[in-house]
């Protein structure tokens, strides 16, 4: 039986900035047009956090039963380590998805845009089939596509739209930036796991690209995210605050380009999550002011 500490580690709390950042940017974009709503922002944040936890447990379960996590370098995996039974981990994933769905229904009800329920259902399906089902798209090198779409575009623009009833171009630019950083977070995670994933037949984009090109891809993703945020300054000069994240982005990119691997990539993974959170805070604040 897994302990509470092991369940928390299995939830992979270091990935949660990927859920918070888009809500901050989306709310900042809503504030730019004087339409920010704290209650709806909190609901959107709850949806995003629950989805992220659900994704983490779903990946733990699906990778664990496939044997992909046998030689995993990263944090504890409940299924692969036998700390928890597979059925328990799967139940935890669906419980998190249930929380996300309940909060999403409340948010949609407040906004009055009921068609967004279909978007929410698609997000939950994407979360499960990333590594679940017979043909998981994460095993085909399409993980970054799903992350960019749902933890970038959908999360940011959905947050803005449920508050402002519209989508502005700075919101779109911010969504692109957040999506690129979410992809960078997944990319560095997959660079760390290239040896094990290749052996297990998990053809992530990092495996397909190879170590060297995957590292360059990470650097480009981080750089273009900063550019996307800075572009918002055309409409909101305060968005230049995002440039304060540039030194951290450079340090992380250099560490990856210089060949950090295995356990040495753990602080880079944590740092990328922190970078995305800082990006969300700075760009969200910059758009709001």
C-alpha cells in the first residue's frame, strides 16, 4: 500500500506549474479588456490542476502496465514500483478527471458557453489517450502536439473566453508562448528518458529526433516562448516584464545544450516548470497592467 508521501510523489507536483501558468496568462488577457473575474479564474485553475494530476496518474498507470517505466530515471512511479496496484492508480486518474469535469461544468454554467463542454471532454480524452488505449499518441511522437493544444491554446484561450466572452490577439500570442514552454517541459522529460523509451518502443519526439536535435528543439521552444510573450507588448507595454524570465531561460537552455543527462536533468525539469510559472506570472501581470 502506497504511503501518502508516495501518492504525492506519484502526482508529480513539479509539473503543476504547467497547469497554473495558462490560467494566469488567460486571466491577464481578460484583465486587459477589463473583464477579469476572480471566481471564474479560480475555477479554471482548479480544472487545469485536476487535469494535470489526472494526466500524471494516467501516464503512471498506462506506462506501468506496458513496462515502459521499468528503468525510469525520474521520480517514483507507483505502478512500475508496485507501491500501488494498477487499479488504484487508474482510479486516482479518473477521480482527478472527475474533479476537473465537475469544476468545468460549473465554469461553463457561469459563462453560459455550453459548447465548451465538448472542449472539456476532448481535453480529458486527450489526457487519457496520451499513453492510454491501444494506440497512445504519446508513443507516436505526438505528445508535444497534444500538450501545445490543450495546455497552451485551449487552457489560455478558454480562461480568457470564459471571463471576457472574447479572445484577443495578445491572448493568442500568450497561449502560443505558454504552449511552447509546456512542450519544452515535456521535451526535457523525454530527453532524460530516451534510452528507456527507445528500448520500450515508446517513440517520443525526442526518440525520433535523437538526443542532439531534441536538445536543440528544447532551446528553440524556450527562446520562441520568450519572443511570443514580448510580442504582446505591442498592445500591452507591461508585457515586457516577461523579459525578466530571459536569464533563467538562457541558463536552462545552456544546461540542456551542454549535454546534461539522466539525474542531472532533474533540476532542469524542475527549473523548466518554474520558468513556465514565472512566465505566467510576469506575462499575466504585464497584460493586466
